[in-house]
């Protein structure tokens, strides 16, 4: 029969200094060229499966958001800013009113 010897271990506490350089530097210059996808959340709707399958070209799906309501600008599913929809030439735009 093999005998295992168990001895207590002593751990030294890891230093908690925060005065050295961080893992991620605050200078984002090296990331400025990385593309990201933003999305604007205008509103949502709750419907039944039957009503969903009945949707056709020209159908109207009413959202829970009023016309002048604030919309959310999201990055990777996280809200990063709030704003209002505006016209920008022939496109929609968002005028930022608050950084989240």
C-alpha cells in the first residue's frame, strides 16, 4: 500500500500595488483602425407566432417607442450612448444626447 504524505503549504500574499504599468494602456492609438459595429435600438414589439407569420410586405408592426423617444446606441449589445433619430441627408442619423 502506498502512503501519501500531506504537508501544509504556506502562501505568501501577492502584492496589491497599482502604481506600475497596467496590462492595457490607456493610449488607444493602436486600436483606432479596428472596425466595430454599432446598432441603434429604436424599439421593440411583442407579438404572437401567428401574427408574426401573417406579416407581409406593407404590414405595419407598431413598436413600443414613441416618435420623439430617446434611442440607444449599442456596441456589442451594451448601451454606450443615448440620443435622438435625425435626418442626415438621405439617411438616418443619431444625435448623441448622453454618454452612458
